[in-house]
C-alpha cells in the first residue's frame, strides 16, 4: 500500500477537498478525456449526486465544477482570474478550455443538482458528459470524489485497492499498523525513515523534499493569513472570523505572566481556527488529509515549532512523513471522507496523523507513535459530519481547534508510556470504518441531521 505524502497533503483551495477540489480535479480529467477522443464536441453538461448535491452550494461545488471545466486546477488556482472567468461564462454560456473550446455550457441549465439519484459507487458522485452539435451525448464519465481531493472514475473505483499498488516496488509495503511496526522492528528504522524510502522509490527523494517544503510553507502562510484577517465569512451564516482577535489577546497577555497554564490550548486552537477560517473563505489550504480538517496538522506543527523548547524546522519533514504513513493506513483500511464516514474520518484522521507526527519529532518510538495515533482516533469515534447550511464553518472551524488539542494530548500520553496499550491502531481504524458504515446518511455531510437541522441558518 502506498499513498504519497504529496498526495496526502495537496495544495488546493477551500472550502472542501471532496466537494471543491475533487470536482475541479474530475472536470480537469474529463477535459483530458475529451482531448484524447476522436469526436468533435460542441458542449458539456454536469450532474451532481448524493452529498455533492445536498451540500454542493455551501461547499462551492457548482463553482468548482464550472471552473474545472473551464480549465482551472486547484494547485494553480488564481482567484481573480477565476472570478473573471465565472462572470464571462455566466454571461455567454460558453467555456474555452485549452485545446477544446469554445463549448456551450450554461450553468443554470447544464449543471444539475440531482437530489434524488445517488450514484452507486460513493456518495460524492458526479456525471460529466460531452455533446455534439445536435446536443446528443457522445462521451460521458462518472467520477467519485472519495475524500482529500482524491478522485476515481467509476471503473477505477470498481477495480478497488489494486489501483494503489501501481508503480515501482516500494521497500516497506505495510498495509496495516501491525505490519508497519513489524517492519520498523526488523529494519531498525523509524516510521518516517521507512516512508522516506518508499517515497524515494515512487516519486524521488528530491521531488519529495521540495514538495514537503512547499506543503509546510503553504500551511504556515495559511495560518499567518488567518491570524491577520478579520470580518465575516461568506455563505450567509454571518459567522465572524475569531482567530485574529484571539491571537491579538494572546500576544497582549504574553509578556504579563498572567495567563494560566491551560492558555497553551488557546494557542493551539487559534492556529487551527485561522486555517479553517481561511478554508471557509475559499483561500489556499493544504489537504491534511482533507480541507474540512486542514487546520489540525498545521496547528500542531506550529505549536511544536513555536512553543516546544529545542524544536527544529529541520524535523518538519519527519513530522509530515510520519503523519502521511498513518493517514495512508486510515485511507486504505477505512476512509478519510466525511461524506462516507462522518467527521471521525476527517478531524479524527487528522488528529491521529498529527499526534503521530508530534510524537515522532519529540523522540517517540514506533510503538509510541502508533499508540499516539490510536489514542487520538479512538476519541473521535462516532463523530458526525453535520455542517450548518452545508458550509464548512459550524461546527467545523472550532472542531479543528479541539482536534489539534486532542492530538497534542494524545502524543503526550503516548510518550508517558512505553508503547504498550490495549487497543491496537488497526482495531481502532476498523472500528471507525464499521461506525461509518452504520452511521445514518443524514450525519454524513448531507446537512440533513444534527446541528445542521437544529440551528436556525437563514
């Protein structure tokens, strides 16, 4: 099993990796499919299904799909150019993707939110189609946005996990935490060291190093932007940004020696909230492993660098590699998608990954790292995804703050032990998978249950 650290942590845009980035990626893939086709096309259509339909407006899925079909991608997203393109598309009913345009695409007609039909493979399904001059469909493809910005076609999803094994052999192909610990014991290597060798075999060490440096830079910049920004978040809930005011209060208290010891939790939380306020505003974030949980990892890394004596930025790569190893196990054996398994799969996974990363850079053994991940995930089990008005704001922003605090606590508890514990990480991951399968659909990013229906949102 191999999921690259650069796939687990992808630079993109808010507010959702599954509902914003995924549809944009799917649209880009469909454009490539059209370019490779022998047919001539005159127009395109799209329909959104399941969770993509129910919370698509709040998650900007419509906007992402339109822009994706126009040739925009998450990694190279230009907000100003996107706004201009959207205005032109809505005015003219035409898109101009490179190598294909002009193509008829009238968003009000050709982009359909299908609330009645859920596609069979995954709740985040979308159907893209290309038409000829007569309006007949001559090419179509079903895509599933499976969480964290990962996208699969209908055929790829049916092929299952075999697709993850494509590529050169990796030296440490662990598919479970038990195998990971066994390989670490036999090789004498840390989890990060094994992950680093796997990355070298698949993507190249230089590419990996440059990629992880950029990932942390984008994460760090996102924290700083969030701490500096005020005002209200878009979407109609009139949620005000809080990170700036909290951060200013914390800075004012710093030199007065008046703050109680638990104030460190406020620092951890405000870093996470800053990121998720940026995400809610449609800013640039990193999937970690998703946009909805994007604040947990950066907050814990910033806590480590700015508040832990002896911390070193040279160990951020170790943090990210360790976290990616844990995230890969969760993705492979359960889910990182809120629409598939609730928020336990998003903030829960992020907390487990962050706890593992922090434990590693604080000197934890592989067994302690596995214990840290298990503690963090275990205490998110059963958490639902119930965004008010379908926006990634309430309860998502604060939830990231609490997830980061739990991650730090989990790492601390694990480091107080020797790695021996009752519940294996593998059992916890399987429990999360089963809980997600049993969870009512209304609690899985549809905004049909929980806080989403008990909080006035209009």
